C-alpha cells in the first residue's frame, strides 16, 4: 500500500474520531425539550436523537466502541506502516543517523498523529458545546447506523459493564429526573440569553414558589384584617365601609373568632340605593374556611369555586389566623399590584453601605433569594417570613437593636410595631479567610 493511501486512511480515521467525540457531546448536552419541539414539527433527525438520548448507556457504549476501533486502526497504521516509511526517508536524507532513524521516525509520527487527533477532537467538541441540538439532529442518522453495525459488540460491552458493576457492589439506579433547582437554572439562563423576558422569568419563578408555600405564607395576617363588628351601630359601620379599601369584609360578633360570615360592599350599596336601612345580617354570605397549613397551590381550587374568591384561614384550634384572596395568589406570581394608598417604600431596600433594609413580613425564601442569604435551608414550616426567622433565632419578642447571625448575614432588629418586627437590617458577615500555603497557586 502506497504512503499516500495510508495518509488518506489515517486522516479519515482522525476525522472519524472527531465525529464520534462531537456526536457524544452534542447528544449529551442537548435539551430534550428543544429536541421534542423539533420532533413535533416533523424533524426526523430530532426524533432519532431523542431515541438515542433515551438510552444513554447503549449510546455511550456505541461511541466508545467506535472510538476504540478507530484508535486501534490509527495506532496500527501510524505505529507500523508510516513509521517504516518515515524511517527509510530519514536514512535517505541523513544516512549518518543509522540505527537512530527508526526510533526518531516512530516518535515523530506518534507526536504528529497525536497532535492532529487532539486538534480534530477538540474542535468538533467546541462546536458541539456551542450548538448541541443543531449537531445532534445531524449526527443522529449516522450514529443510528453505527449503533446497528456494532450492536453485537455493544451488547457484549453492556453485559460486561453490568457484571463489573455488580462485582464492585454497585446496583443500577433509575436516572435522575430534572430537579427544581435545574428548572430554576434553566429559567435564569433563558432570561440571560434573551429567550425569556425578565418579567416572564419572574412569573415562572413565582409559580414555582407558589407550589412550595403554605397558605399562611400568603394570607393577610389577623392583625391586618379589616372586619365589621355586628354589634356596632349603623353610623359606625357606614363610616368604616366608606373608609375601607376592600370590597369584601368579614363580619363577626365582638371578636374575629366569632365569625358570622362575609359581607360584600356592593350588597350593602344596593340596600342604600333601594332606600332600605342598613342590614348587615341580611347581606351576610357564608365564609369559606381553610387551614393555614394547606398548600398554597391547592387553595386555588377553593378560591375558584367560591363566589367571593376569598377564604378565612384558621389554625388547628379553629382560631382565625388571616384571610387569603385570589389577589394574594396573583401577587405571588406577577408581583404586587399598585394601590393608591400603598406604601411607597419597597419591602427590600439596598442601602449605600451595601447593607439591606428588609420588611419583617417579607417571605423568607424571597428575602433569601434577593439578598443572597446562603447556608440556611428552607424553614420547612417553622416560619414563613423573615420576621419569623428572627423570632426562631432570638427565641423571644425582640427589642430594637437585638442582633443575630443567620447564614452569611448578620441581622439587626431596626424597627418594631408593637410586638411585631417591622424592619430588619441585614449586613453580610466578613469571614476570616485562611492564608494560602507556600507552594500553592500563585505563591
């Protein structure tokens, strides 16, 4: 066989090795959702790519079998045939080399082939990283054919690998599904890449947050509830209705725990327009009652079926804890809705010195995400707000100036509203870092 044909075969083997490396990386990095969308649009290559990706062990065995065969052939051609040709050429050019010509030729051929193999392997891999789905749908057909050709070898490899894993005590486990953290990372990446608008990313994150919360994390707490006392006189009730910003109000007798029902302002307005005296009892509607520990996502069905889209939240003793409405759910997903009388101060404010001023009633996980609180797991029902976190750490009703450390932040009670924590100041703690040992990076 002439040296020209050998060089062509060697170049083809090097390119084939790069093709296998590119195919492996492209299919492993491709997003299944994107491939699924392409397959639904009639792309046959995408359908094959999904089939290959659904059997990663078999696909990887196919790729490894191809790479191994290519490596063996490349070594045989470069180590024997080409080295012999180069050795004879060296003796022709420099006869004085004598016995050294063969080793020098071998080293030169192996070095050159190794360099070219690296270049033509890393370059396709870079391409696969940049455009995994586009590459995957192109290489799917050739890889499918290769898989069919080397199927007996792949079967033997799978059985051998399974046996080897059993010998070392490893048992096969089902592949991990996509985790919530990965979904959040995909959303963040979509926003950074411009595929999603920031508002869309916030809404998706809000829906996921809603699935994690309990009802009591979203409700209007009992101290903030505006309610009507049936024992008040008509003038006081009318004044309260006129000044209230709500269209639906709970009605109780003397105390909110003695709840009678819900009244709608429109029903009372109808009484006045018809010239009838104000009659709260006649306008009462039955209140929907739910437990505060119910999942927030599940309350959507309750609010949807309620004509008032409102529910009273109680604890295990039947005492009223708060009120939740459809607006509370919507605010969690799309953010707060502006009201004319709304507090102009945001719930989280970053100050000039880098510290934060946080409202006590801000949801704990939202505060954690906004300020970058690390090293603190989810509350798992112990508390839902940053004020609840402060109470859990301090173990008492705090005074202004009380401090506690939580994760990588130091918190200070900045303002109190009676027995409630109104504001917290948060500043990141500076941890002492160890000096690098001599001889380590950059020393």
